[in-house]
C-alpha cells in the first residue's frame, strides 16, 4: 500500500476507526468541496464513480478553497481533495487549530511548482534558475519571464525575486497575465521552438503538452524543497469519526502527479466529457483501483472492489 510518512501517521491515528471498517457508516452521501480546477474536478468524479457502486451518493460544492475550509469547519461539507500546501497554509492552519478537520496526507505524489521551460530548452542544458541570466541564455529568452495573475501568491514570489535581483532577474521583463494568457504565450513559443521561461506547476496538462521541466531553484523562490508541494485529502472531523469505511477509502486514494497531469490534459485541454475521462481512467488502472479499495466494503458490508469492478 502506497503511503508517505504523513499518510502513515494519519492512518495510525485512524486505527480505532479502521478496526470497525465493516461497521455501517452513518453517511449515505458525501459532500465534496470542488473548486473549478481541472485536477480536483476529475479526481472528485473518479471518487464519485467509486462511491456509487459502494452505495453512497455525492454532491459537489463549487467553492473557493478559502470558503471550502470554512464549510469543512462548520460541517457543511465533508471532503476536500485539493488541500494544496503551502499555498493554502493560512486557511489550513485556522481549520487545524480549531480541531475541525482531519488531514489524511498527500493524495498526489510529486506535486511541485517553480521556474519552468519546455523540454527542448531543458535538453539544451538549462536545468537551474541560476542559468536563466547567463548571457547566451538571456538573449535566447529575450530577457522575459511569463507568470500568472498579479496579486497571487506566486506573483509575490517572482516580484520579490525581481526586486532582489535573484538569479539576475532584476532587469528582466516580467509578463503577468491570466493562466490561460500565460499558457497561450507558452504555446506560441513552443510551436515555434522559441525559448521561453515561465511559471509552471505539476500536476497540470502543461507537463505532457510542453514536455515541461521545472528548474532547480536553490534560492527557494517558489518555496522550500525545490518548490515541492503537498496536495492533501482534508476531511471534516465529525465526518471522519462517523464513517470508518469511507475514511479507509479516502486514506488510500493516492495518485501520481503524472497520472493527474494526463487526465487534466484530457479534460481541461482536450475538453473530453468528465464522466468519460474518469471512467476510462478507472478502467485503465486496475492496480490503483485495488489499492484504493483494499479492505473497503460496500455500505452493506460486501467486498468493495468486486462491486466497483462490476460497475465498470
């Protein structure tokens, strides 16, 4: 069973619940916090298609992460599959401090953000942000760096780097726009094989689409540990205490950044139907499905894996 240290600690904390995993959960419905982000949208649909044959319905509340944490605190929602840390640290800490949520650890391994380039630039030898302002590289990049919305947390990160002349970026042109605007500029450069440096993150469809690589960031502009992030499964504490079977499923639901990037591409870029993307992913990943459902039953106590397989 795949677990990070954090997930293992969460699992140990749930041992009293796990001992009663075959007991009937109180919930018949799971209410998800689901901001309009492609990754969490598909993940939530995958989970919904697992829950249905187990005997649970679901609802999805399209809320911002900030509001979502508040609804978890009040018990007006149950589960959030996109607890990005450290980006959501303030909201997360407030909910943890009042004891209203349970953190099951990462549901995506390998999440990261930072300075990014297409594969052909990386293959040419640009592997660290320290190399961006090397004279020859700077010329090929035209001294430009593309980022997302002014006023966002990551905008603050790169503007601080520019003010401090970190990596020689002090006199670079910083081009900030909406995420679609930034990706349109990257697309144009990529199609013409021009050099382009931009803010990138994984999981996202930009990874497979542009063969994107995130550069080493020794100064930690985009956070500690080379911009690596956690994407946590966050559950309302009252819900966790009443639903041991569901908690086992949620605790075992883990994807890789590469897997999530692939289905984000299908849904967010290729605009395929959400239900089809999720169903085809489950059909194509029987080993992962077995991991998710290890020890999980239907709501009436039958083997969960068999029920979900039959539904697919």
